[in-house]
């Protein structure tokens, strides 16, 4: 089982959007995939309730024992995707502990990038006691289409020693529209441009995990 933890202590970064869409992409490729709601706010559970719990398996593990509890549950799954909690450092520590890969969605704004510092500290503390695990990558979230990332944004991201995925999500109405229906972009437009950006992210994640 490979575990991807989608983390950023900033709310609105795109964690739940990325977690649900990536998990659905993996399921569509035939991988048994479990979504873990590690956010006490329970966005993933709300989303799952709207679709009648029928799209993807979701479990609630918003507690410090997440890594240990998950070890028992994850058996038989190819992938686990953790939707992380904002703000609560202890839950980020727990999710980092459970992860093979920490995926950090970040909006291309300096405030959002600076706000990652605490999470990166948690990640580095973990790496010190595990010989460099887990892996990590930034994912640009909600980029404006047809604009290049500014030099300032790239430089701000480069102050952290963490790679930035080439693939990214752009600002598209289909993301909240799909979420409101308890679905993903694949539920609405499986061959559309948003689905293609999610598939590109999925492909890059597979490379990073290998
Ligand atoms: P988080 O889980 O980090 O708090 P969400 O995934 O809930 O972030 O995203 C916050 C809001 O932004 C939600 O309403 C979501 O639908 C919307 N959103 C996320 N990604 C995009 C996108 N690429 N385009 C448009 N809206 C988005
Ligand atoms: Mg969320």
C-alpha cells in the first residue's frame, strides 16, 4: 500500500479537492483506493454523504493515532489518500507519519507559500528520525490559466528544499460543482480539461512514488 497524505495547514489550499479527484482517478485505473478523512471538520464525510457513500470508500481517522490505526485498515488497498486537517499540528504530525508521500497543494500566492513553513518543519523533524522519509512534493493549486508562475512565486517555493510537480490544477468551476454533487471532475466530464489535469498529476505522483 502506498499512502499519499494531502497536507497544508492552510484552509482552502485545495486538499479535499485534490484528495477526492486523485483517489477517483486511481480507482478508475483499477487501483483499490481508500480515502481517509483526517480533518475534524469532516468535509470528506460531508462529500461522501451527498453521493450516498457509493463513489469511494471513506474512513474517518482524525486522531493522533492515525498512523497506527491506518496500518490495520489499509490492508488490501493499493493506495490510501489522506485528506489532512488545517491548523492542528498534532494531526499533521500523525498524517506525515503515515505517509509515503506528502503532497502539499499550495495556491500561487506568497502568503500561502510562507504559511507552509510549519508543515515543512514537521516533515523535516520526521525525516530526521526515519532516514529521510516520507517523500514530499508541492502541487500548485488553482493556478490562473495561461499565465506563467512568477519568478517570485518560484523563488518563494524554492526556499523549501521540496520539488514542485509540473502538473497543477487551474481555477475551474467544475471543481466546486462536482464537489457539491458528491462527485469529482470524472463524474461530470471524464475527458474534459479538468480531468486531464488530474490525470497529469496522478501520472507524476506515480513517478515520484517509484
Ligand atoms: P481545503 O481542503 O484545503 O480546505 P478545498 O479543496 O476544500 O481546500 O478547496 C477550497 C475551495 O476551493 C472549495 O470550495 C473548492 O471547491 C474550491 N477549489 C479547489 N480547487 C479548485 C480549483 N482548481 N478551481 C476552482 N475551485 C477550486
Ligand atoms: Mg478540506
